[in-house]
């Protein structure tokens, strides 16, 4: 028997572990996962961004069970995954011109296009909206799974609602063991954070969520595209509690994001460490490789080099999950430049902080 097979102790389902990490077994693992999907089951599967929690998008009961397993609010629509562009066409009323350009350039890949829905999917998928988010993932295992299941696959990120998205099969197990039917293990996700969501239903395309395709690449292709700033403004030197409606992508531990000019950020984090420790708290710092040596905290973890937003994206969610297990009372995070995929990294950190941002000037 597969030594990684396990049974869910807390939920209502037995979660089967299917190993698609080595070439020999992966075909059978994918075939089993596809048949579970076709029978109305829930399968967590790897994509190049994060793990998704998939169900047959045409099966209303199966889609409903996604929301139940994650504890996801019903008013948050799901992304529908298809294995190639042609499979998106029957799900939508039209593919506007900029969407053609974007799909041709970035599919398969970490881009979701919000398109006018045709009404072939049950309303629960789109939370009753007349639009639908569609994506062709690049990960071979994901595309082979969708192809074999022969249905569009509705899939949010495979985390418990609100917690950091899963970038390894083990993260899915930690959150959803006993609540889903299978975990298809494809190893760590390459990008590490979610797809860029672009709404192409209006006269001018709008980025709804920064992600794996950076703004610069979108602008080259669609110069008129609207790209909102990463987050709201922070009050100088003071962490701001309200301002954002809810935390998301967040560890259970309190997280403070320190952003601004790099040298000043180091100074502010050092002062914060001292002040939290003086009050008897244990402090974790998530820092750039260049600055990690400057911090005398209880736990210091390197996120990435300042020069590599790709490395930061790849490591971000795993680092937040690890730090949540480190027994500290607060996590101080060194912000990065928001160029390239760094914009998505900073967006996730803004959300994870719940608005508790210190702007170092
Ligand atoms: O990379 C990803 O996008 C991953 C992998 C699994 O594909 N999926 C993912 O799904 O991040 P989820 O559910 O965690 O995030 C989907 C985002 C949500 O912010 C949702 O509100 C938005 O996409 N979305 C989906 N359909 C939409 C629609 N019709 N209109 C506007 N926003 C939509
Ligand atoms: Mg999510």
C-alpha cells in the first residue's frame, strides 16, 4: 500500500493520496483522479500557480461541495479550468478581441480571463454572476487531468478559506484532510501564487487580481489595460488596523508588513523586534536574503533575494505556513519592490496583514 495514503479523521470523506510526482505512477494516479472528478468527487490537483480544489463544473452538487469543504462564502465565484482555448469557447457568449490577444500570449499559463458567461454552467460556479473566470493551466498534470475527465473543472485554491494558498500537496492535506476525496501530488508549484485575473467584459480590460503574469507583460500586449495599485495607503510609522475589510492568504499569527525604502525598513524592523520582545512576545521575521543577518528575532526566515520577485512568489505561502508553526506571537515581514511578480507578492502580503502596514520613511 502507498505509505502516503491516509484517512481523514475529522471530516466525512476518506482522502486518498495519489502520487503523480514520478513518471512511472503518474499516469495511473491521474486516471484515478479523473474518474473521481467524473463521479462528482473533489480532487485537489497541482497547477503551476497553486494547488486547486477541483470538481466537475457542470455538476451543481459537486461544485457546492467545494464551498462546503473550504468554508468558502457562496458569493465568491470559482475559476473554471479547461485544457485548451477551444474548450473555453462553448462556455462563453463571446471572446472579446483583447481576450484573444491575452489568451494567445499567456495560455496555457497563470492568467484567468473573466468573460461573458453563456449560462451552460450552474449558477453556483459563478456565484450568480453573468460572467465566468476561465483559465488554461500550464502544469502538465493539471491539463492531463482535465483532458481525461472530459469536463471543465471548477477550482478555487485548495486551502481552507482565508489561509495561505497551498503550494505543496502537504499543505492541502494540512487544511482539507477528511473533507475531500483525493489529493493528486505533483510536487511544489513553480510560480507559487495565484493567476492574474483580468476582466475583459467591459470596454477596457481591468486587472482584478495581480498574479503570476506581471503587469508589465500585460501592458506590452494591451497598453490600455487598467491596473489598480497594490493596496491602500499606510499612515506613516503607525500600523493601521482597519482599512481592509478582511484578512486573506493569512497565517493565524498576527502579521505586520513593513514597507518603504530598504535601509529604513531594516531600521524599523529592528526597532519593532526590540519593542515586541520587551513586552514579552516572541517575534518572527520574514526577510530578504540580503537583510536577514541584520535581525535578532526569535525566528528569522529568508523569503528570497531582493533581486528575485520570482523566488519570493515561489516561497511566499510555504514560508507563511511554516512561520505559523513557529510558536511566535507576531510575524514581521520585510516588504519588497512591487516590480514584476513582486506586485502580486506585495498584494498578498497586504491582504495577509489585514491592513497592519508600517510605512518606513
Ligand atoms: O491560480 C489560480 O487562479 C488558482 C488555481 C487553482 O487556478 N485558483 C484560484 O482560485 O486562485 P480562487 O478561487 O482562490 O481565486 C479566484 C479569484 C477570486 O478572487 C474570485 O473572486 C475571482 O477569481 N473570480 C472568479 N470568477 C470571477 C468572475 N466571474 N468575476 C470576477 N472575479 C472572479
Ligand atoms: Mg483562493
